[in-house]
C-alpha cells in the first residue's frame, strides 16, 4: 500500500511537471507569437516610412526639375528679349524704325484721349 501511495505521488508529480511544461510551452508560444506580431508591425511601419521617404524624395526631385526647367525657360526668354532689343536698337540706329520711350507712348495716348474728348 505504501508503495502504491509512493507510485501515485510520483505519478501526480510527473503529471504536475508535464502540466507545468505544457503551460510553459504555451506561454513560450504566446511570447513568440507576440514577438512575431511586433516584428511584422515594425517591418510594416518601416516599409511605410520608406515609401513615404521615397515619395517625398520623388516630389522634391520633381519640384527641383520643374523649377530648373522654369529657370532655363526664363534664361532663354531673357536671352531672346535681349536679342530682340538689340535688333530693334540696331534698326533704330539705321533709321529703319523709330523707337519711343514708355513715357513718350503714354503721353501720346493721353494726347489722343484728350483729342477724342474734344
């Protein structure tokens, strides 16, 4: 009988150890699952941040390209305006055309208005 009680006690201890091992295994699996979820979330966040950075960089590059194009266009327009101005001045020197200042044009327009009103 004492031997049976010892065996029963030994069996209870083994069952308790098995239960504790199973419980520890479940807790370990939960911890691993939470760690995997955390890792996946961090990876998603990293990807989102990288995507946002790429978009910001792309927008900045597009903006820079746009303004670079505008600057180039402005330089070309200024260059053409200078060429046109030089051409007009050359024609004026040769007597081919008569150039007036802005003030002269405005004065002429005022005279024309006053004549129209009379």
